[in-house]
C-alpha cells in the first residue's frame, strides 16, 4: 500500500488491541471463572500479534 | 506533525527513555521471577505447606496459635498474625524486637493443631535479592521513591512514543517488520510494533508500580488520618501491660463483620494498630473485595469492639493497584501472559537503546526520512541539496 495514511488508519489496530488489553486486565479483577477466561483471551490477542508479526510472519 | 513538533516529541521521548531505561531493564528482569514467586518457592522447597487434613477438622484457638509461636521467641514482641487468602490452614506470626525493626522472625503455625510447622526465612536467597532489587534497590524508602520517579519517566516515554508512532507509521501498514532492508529498519519496526501492542499493559503495570512505591507514605498518612480518629478516646492513657485473649478479639471482630473473612491481625503497639488495640483486618470474599481490608479495632484488654470503618479511597486505590502490577489475579495463564508481555517490553527497551546508540547525533527529521519506504530517494536528494 502506497501513500499517506490518516491518523485513524494508523491508530485503528492499536486502539482495538488497547481496548482488548484493557478488558483483559479488568475482567479477571472483577470475578473468577468465565471472567478469567475472557481475560486470557483478550490479552492473548495483542501478545500473539506482537510475537507473530515480530518474529514469524514475513513481510 | 510539524518539524518543530516532531523534534520536541523526539527530545521528550529520547530523554525520558534514556534516563529510565537501565532501571526499567532491571525491573523487567527481576520482575520476571517474581511473577512466579509462589511456584518457584514451591520448587525450591522454601514454601511452607500445611499437611492435608479432613476439611471439617476443627481449628485451634488463636490463643494457642499465638502461644506456640511466641514460645519460639519469648524475648520478641508479636507484631502481626496473617494468612494467605487461599490457604486458611496456615498462620504466619511475625515477631520482632520493636514495632519498626527491620529484622523480624516469622513462625508458621498450623491453624488446626496450633503446632509450629516452620520458621521460613523471608530475608535471604535468590528470590529475596530479586525482590529487593525490584522494590527498593536495597535502599529503603529513598530507593522506592527513586524507582517511582523512574516509573513516571517511563509513563512519559510511553506517551511520547505513541505520539511519535504516527509519523513513523504514516507510510506503513500496521505490523510491518522490514527484515530484509536493513538491520536498523528491522529494529525500528520491532520497536514500534512491540511498543504499540504492549502499550496499555505497560502503562497499567508502570502506573500501578509507581503507586506501589508510595505504599509506605500512604500507610503513614492513613495512620495519621484515620487511626488517630479511631483511637482518640484512648488519648493520654497508659498502654496496657497485659493483653486479653486474642481468640476473644477475633471472635468479636468476625461477629461484627460476619460476611467477611479474617485477613490479618496487627498487635497492640505495632505499625497498623494502636498501643491499646488488636486491629483485626477483615477482607471480602469476592476476587476484588478480597484485596480490600476493613479494620476492626478491638480493645486489647476487654476484647470489646471499639471502632470499625471502611478504608479511605487512597488506601483502596493502593490495594486495587497491587494485583494490576503483580498479575496474580487470574491464575497461571495470566501469569504466563504477564511474563511474555514482560519479555516483549524488554525487547522494546533494548531495541530503543540500540536505535538511539546508532543515531545518537542525528536529527530525528533525517531519521524519519531514512525510515520511510521511499528512502531509496534519499541519496539523490542529499546530493541535490549539497
């Protein structure tokens, strides 16, 4: 993709991942059981994207 | 962003990061084993474990628990009796010469038989060194406050990093890591990618870490503010020489707060109590409320409750910020995620250091131009302007 990106294009994925992290951090704090599971899932996404794009996916 | 704005933010990012980076690397490295301190203690055999007994085994009187521990060190004063939220079969009795002594003894007593199980040493070994380096650099309160200051710089570095993320990403797709072009571009892209995916976690752990460095001050203020009010009726009275039954005091407190569990007890004359009271700290039973304490003051002679009140907002904020820093509130999967995020943060810190070192004398405007996908054009441009 060529050309300049808008602020929204630049920050769309960071915003989504940031919100997921926030939900992940807070949900396990509120209650156990299902909420712990939600927390793991939410936090796994930014971690997996960081590791995958950082070391495994060729661009 | 204007060229001036870019230079200003780059200056803020450079200096806030440079000053705190080495300390942050230390905190990330020492924090890694601390995430698993229970498991490591278990493996090393330093964790005290209560023997298996039937769930309906009657529990011993607190007076017997206390007597068993005190008999080990009759010359010391008992300061605290505490237990973990998830292990009710074990009491830890803390004894020391004075209320504010650095050195103390800890005696683990079985809550059902009132037998002494062990005297765990919390002030030696690998984990203790990691803990002290992480918390105060072996320098007490000044060390804590210093690390808190470094944490504040980290928060500034993160925020300025987000601002700089925009100009550096304006011609790249999210998650691009250019491996083939040059080593430097690979490090830059990794720094931007990992910095942005760990952003919210690093901000949360950084900010709650800073709050934790103020714990001693917050407790001091609580004593001055709340404890002073609670013990006002005792002003001018001589402290009692002999204390009444601890069991009676605990029962009075649990009767008052029957929907809460016992957290810990501070003894008369210790840090969290007055000279006249057993301060029984009750905790809730939900994941969040189990972190919060409600002090019930019981007259140490008569065993009557004299006051009880909820914690003020500033202690609540401190106690809620602790799990968010430790990552100990969502089981082993959360601990593992915490560890991976910690390692990713180490990569961000390290790559930042490498990037700075290689271009430390260069204007950020040139750095930015070099990093853009069309940078093949640069040598030609440079020639034209020369």
